[in-house]
């Protein structure tokens, strides 16, 4: 029975090491915020691709020649337009909102406050004008001469084409001025000093979430709470196994060292071997999932960022396992040494008798 209990310790302790640490990593909002850092660079890489695709699709829809945006210049303009670390700050606010909901379950208060003030300030300056200029320079000439380009001050949109004889500098200046005025006249932005509050959850119903959607969200929140709150109880299984071994088989210091040391040692070695093999196997699996799964439609930089995020999450999880398995390994070696020394001391104190 003690042997069965020791074997059960090996299995349950290995499962607890992997499962509990995974739950603790996912439930750690500060760790998640640190892992998603670097979004500013991602947006600089992705935004030109998305803008180019949108402009090209609109041109095709209007029957115009393909529009070829200079993505390097567009990246430089977007980088100039974005305030330093602004994207990371908004992403951190989003993470806080998600975890606040997971902790409280209050759907109505699950809103993200996006600080647009710094971005608006930059757009009102030369950076915003440069972005508009890049797009305008990439627009094709209108197929017919004498086409009149009119801009609506209430809704200034970039036209599909520009007449060859038109002064593009002037049209860019007018367009930028109108957009700046439109932003300045927006009552919500003015009242909130550039802060926009966006609900985290929006449902299919016109009035918001349906009853089914609310129930599913609350069920997810409750499951998260249960798992994160009670995951540590998995450690009760290996702890109970060691206590059972202690009661059933340990009768001396030597027995205690061997009956506890070897299960601890074997568990630590098994876990460390699995943890060492896991990164390569898991990375290959995630890459295949990203390339062939639902991520295949994403832009290349976005796929790479998704892979980087999952790699960071995996590495943080495995680092915790390495640390705890290493501690378990030291305790296992210590108990085994204690058992060996206790056996040697026992033989010295009680030498065999020869008749």
C-alpha cells in the first residue's frame, strides 16, 4: 500500500506542478501585461499593411487602377503619429478591464477607457498631415480630366482619385484642417478630454447582450474564479500521499529518507525532462495552429506577434515549473542522503555479531 501511495504521489505531483502553475500564470494580470508589451512595434508593422489593403480594395470596388502605397514611408508616418508606449498603455487598460470582470462578474462595469488625447494631439500636428499626404500621393489620377473634388467639412473623406491638375499639397492641407476641426467639434471628445469609453462586451441584440450571451459570460467568469481559487488544492493529493506513506511504511529515520526521497527525486526528474522537451514540441504545435488555423488570415507581423506572445506565456509557465521541480529535486536528494547516512550510522551503532 505504501508503494502504491508513493506511485500516486509521483503522478499527482507531476500533474499539480504543470496544472497549478499554468493556472497561476494565466490568472496573473501583471504577467500578462508584461507579456503583451511591444504592441507599438506591431502596430507600426501591421497598420501600413491594413491601410494598403483597405485602400486597394476600395480602388478595385470603384473600378480604379490598383493603389500602391509606400509601406516603408507609411510605417515611418504611423510611428511618428503614435505617442511612445501609447498602444501598450491602452492594451494594459484592456487587460485590467478583462481581469476586473473575471474577478467581479459585473458586465455593466466592463468598459475600457481609451485615452485618445495624446494621439489627437499628434494628429493635429505635422504627423497627421504627413499620413494624409502619403495616402494622397498614392492615389491614382482620375481617368477623366476636369473631375471636381469636393470635401465635406462634416465628413471629410479621402477621395478615390485625384485630378492630375489638382494641387495635392492644397487638398491635403484642406483635408487635414477639416479633420482637425471635426475632431475639435466632437462633443464627446471635448467633454472627456479625448477619453473614449468602450464597452468590453457587445452582443448581437440591438439593446446589448442577450440573456443567453450574458449567461455564457457569467458562466465563464464563475469557471475562471473556481479554477483560479481552488487550483492549489491539487497539491493536497501528493501531500496526502506522502503522509500516507509516512504512516504506513516509515519506522525509522532511514526509512523516512528513502520512502520520501525517492518519490520526490523521481517526480522532479520526470517533470524536468518533460519541461525540457515541452518548449520545442509546444512551439511546433502552436506554429502549425497559427499557420493553418484561424490565424492564417492575419497579417504576417500579427501572426509573428501571436507566436511570440504564446512563446512568452509558455516560457513563463515552464520557468515556474523549473524552479519548483528544482526545489523538489533538492529535497529528494536531501532525503535520500539522510536515509543513507541514517543507515550507515545505524550499522555503526549496532555492528553485526558473529557466533
